């Protein structure tokens, strides 16, 4: 199970965190990954100036990287980070 934590803090909220969440939920459902991917809310991941902050599990692949995702990049993020992890 992949756990995707998405910041809902005020800066990320203003940058579209709810759109990112709803898009990811749609993509997960579209790819029938409900049993493989879980979305969780987080409050402040510490990257407030960079966009909607997203963390995947304890991201040992990328040294616990915090991703900056926007409503316009969420599909690429899904394909490049989530789908890739499920096919490793």
C-alpha cells in the first residue's frame, strides 16, 4: 500500500490542495488502485512556498523527498511517482 500525504495547510490550500486531492482520487479510481493507494491529509510538511506539498510513504527511494504538486502537474506526478512505484 502506498500512502500519499497531502498538505492541507493554509498555503497549500490556497495553491489548490483540494483540487490535487480530488484529481488523485479520480485517478486512483480510474486505474482501480483503491486497494493499493491511500490518500491522507497532512498539516504543514514544511515547504509552504513551493506549492502543494506531497509526501509518499517514508520515501526511502528519494530520501524522504517532499514533492511540490499543483493542479496542473498532478497527473504527471501520479504517472511518474505513484504508477512507477506500483510497477517496481
